[in-house]
C-alpha cells in the first residue's frame, strides 16, 4: 500500500470570503423591518402598521460558508421634533456612511418626492445601491412597470428589485445580488451570532410592540420601555419592565380599569417572549411618568438612543 503521507499536498483554491454591511433605509411603513426579518430568517425587528415602530438601528447577521452579510434595519426617515427623533435620524445618517451596500426600500404607494433630500444623497453615493420596490402585491404590472422606469430615471446607478417582503417574493434573487455586491474580506462576527442586540433589548421591544398594537393616538409615541431586571433561572427568565409615559393621564390609560389593560399587554408580551427565547417567562410590568424623557439627554442615553461617553 502506498504511504499517502509521502504524497505531495495539493494546493486547494478556496473561494474568496464576501463580507460587509448592507444597511436598510427608507421612509416609514414601506416594509423595511419585514424585509430584514425575511432576509435574516429571524424576527428581530418588531412590526406594526404605525409609523416610528423601529426606533433603533438593529443588526441581523447571516453567515454562510463563503459570505457574511450584516444587515441593519433603521428607523423610518422623518422630520425630528424631539431629541429622541434626532437620535433616530442619526442612526439613518450613520447607516449611509458606514454601508458597503445601501439598500433603499420604497413601496408601490408612496410618493417619489417624499423626503427628497435623501434621494439626492442616494444619487451621490459611491457604493453599490439597491432599490427595493416593496408591496408589489398591492398594484398591477402596468403601474409597477411605470414606477420602476421612474426610479431608473431618478437613480440610474441603482439595482432595482420589485418584491413583496411579506410574501417573500423575489428575495432569493435579491439575496444573491447582495452577496455579489459585497467586497471580499473576513467575517466580522462569529458564525453563530445573528444579531448585535442582547436579550434585554428584545424583551423591551416585544413589550413596546404590544403598546403600539393595543393603544391609539399619542400613547405609543410617548411611551418607552426599560427592562429593570432580567434574571435567568434554570427553567425560566424572570423579567421586570417599566413603561415610561409622558403624562399622568397616559399612565391611567396604559394601566386601564383595575389594571386590565396592563395585564392584557403583559400577557401578550410574555407569550411572544416565550416563543422568541424558547423558555418560560415570568413578566412583571410597571408604569411610571417621565414627562421629558424624549428631550432628556440622560434618559436617551439610558434607553440606548445616545452613546454613553
């Protein structure tokens, strides 16, 4: 028998690693979070029909044998009225600066000139630009063709992809394009990591999603959630959360008659947490009034909108 140890080793040519940051921006309610969740395969961003559902920059990481895509979901573009909203828009500005690929999401119903200053910025980008026209299930092929032509005229350098993120239409082709557009380089994160956020963050976001879904008018936009305690036991997580609102009248509405409304959103949040964490959850919720939290730098640092310097 031949001694294989004496045979010369063959040089193996491995495919180059593609890695980089694909940052998702766009106006409110165009489906940015739905798109990222679908591309990542995890429910990382909360989703409701209300504007300003996404307040933070949330990363979703997808790693294969020869690629790693780091997606960033960002808040919808708006005109700020509070320091909190200014911080939200800073997440968007940063996402345009540090992207390897910019992914701009629009849909078939919004006007092309909405926040036109961002279109002007996209026209000047030096990095690859992908424009996703989402929610194509809500229009006709003829109208869609007209919209695609109009976007081609405004952003001739963009790769334009009509999709339905909700129904996962055309996402495989989009995924392949994004890998092709990424630069070569090493992975930025461990192959088993799928987000940059911790469990406390997702617990607070799940609670905030229930506030968005169960309350109307100004309540969802005046509320913030802080996880006061997060304790991991052998068989469960024990979580204590504080819902901050801007006025006493809002506190009464959030709690509801005999605490029934607060119990309702607590139960809904707990069930979602158990599904997300794959573990039993004991959840306590409290409501406090913090009138100026949206304009308070100290509070915004506490809630993660501003860096702790």
